[in-house]
């Protein structure tokens, strides 16, 4: 990456830019912004410096000023004239971080994937590839697509291992520690993600079983009340039938008594008639 400027000024700009990145990595964003402003002080051109604009946008992002961050990042992206620098790959990933911070997950995915595509196309800034793949994995995880998230985590680990294999002898020890630690983190996250995926599947199965059990319980309760209602109706019908039989028996007894009483009246009436006939005969 070359910064605009000539001679001593270019050296000053490069030094201040490096210092700015140093404080950015330490998360001392105010100091990083101060050294970044110094880059423009020593600039010998009236044109904006896309590298400076991009880093300033990133610092604004980290400070929570999304409006200024968006302005500088898109100015930087549109200001890349020398396409050989391929710095737009970094800017695209910064914009992805901005969209992620703003909660625009679809836009974040779009810019991260654009950055990855340009990275693969030009084989530039591949040192950012594991981190970018991990960010895409996180987005898929948030979207509930755990299998795809897991695949991207594996791709992140693979990219990290590839970078490790391509590292030169001079920084092999330091790079080995860094990548081993990062690889272990990715393996751990992959394991956690896989376990989380299995747990979610198990939870889903348990939820279905609980729903089925609830349905069976409701059905059992309904069946209990239906059977109870039928028994109550049957008991009521049986009681009513017994009551009817009892009433019928009472009526039969009363009818017999009434018939006997009527018969007695007829017999008495006949006896009186016969007695009157006898009296009449004597009177003659």
C-alpha cells in the first residue's frame, strides 16, 4: 500500500499512518485519529487520500459515530483511482462492519461477501480472509442457518491454516503462536456451534414431544368428561326407568283397589235391591 506524497512528506505520512494503526490496534481511537489527521497535514496533494478516509471512517465507526463513518468510508470507496492497490477490499469489509453495527445484517452480508469475492479474485489482503469468513459465519448464525454458519467456520479455519502454511521463515514463530491460538478459537467456536446446533435439534424434538404429550392429556381429559357425561346420562335414564316402573306399579295397585271397591259397591247395591224386594213382598 502506497500513501500519496513525495520524498520526506511521503515518509512522514507513512510513519503517521503506521502510528495511527498502532493506536487503533490498541483501541486508543483518539490517538489514532490524531495521527491520522497528521497524514493530511503532510499531504502534498489537494486530492483526498482514500486510505486515510477509510481508516478515519473505521475510527468513527469504533467511536459510535455511524454517520461520519459512513460518509468517509463511501468517499474512500469511490476515491480509489488506482485499482492496482486493491484497497477497496479492506474498505468493503469496513463498510460491512458499519452495516453490522447499524443492525443492517443483510447489507453487512452483502459487503462482506463482496470483499471476499474481490479478495479471491485478486489474491490481495488474504490475511483478512479468516476473520471475514468468521463474520459471515456469525451472520448466518444470527439468521438461524446454523449448518451454513458451521461451514463458514470450517472455511475460516482452513483459510487460517493456509495462511499459516504460507508464512515465511522470518516470522514463523510469532505467526505460529498467533494462528495456533486463532485456530484453537475457531475450533472451539465450531465445537460450540455444533453442540448448539445439536442442542437446538434436541430442544425442538423435546418441544414436539411436549406438544404431543399436551395433546394426549387434553384428549384424555375430554375423553374422561365424555365418559363421565355418558355414565351420568345412563344413570339418569336408569333412575327414570325405575321411577316409571314404580309409578306404574302404584297405578296398577290403585286400579285394583278401585276395581275391588267398585265391585263392593255393586254387591251392596244388589243386596239393598234384594232387601227392598223382600220388604215389598211382605207388605203385600
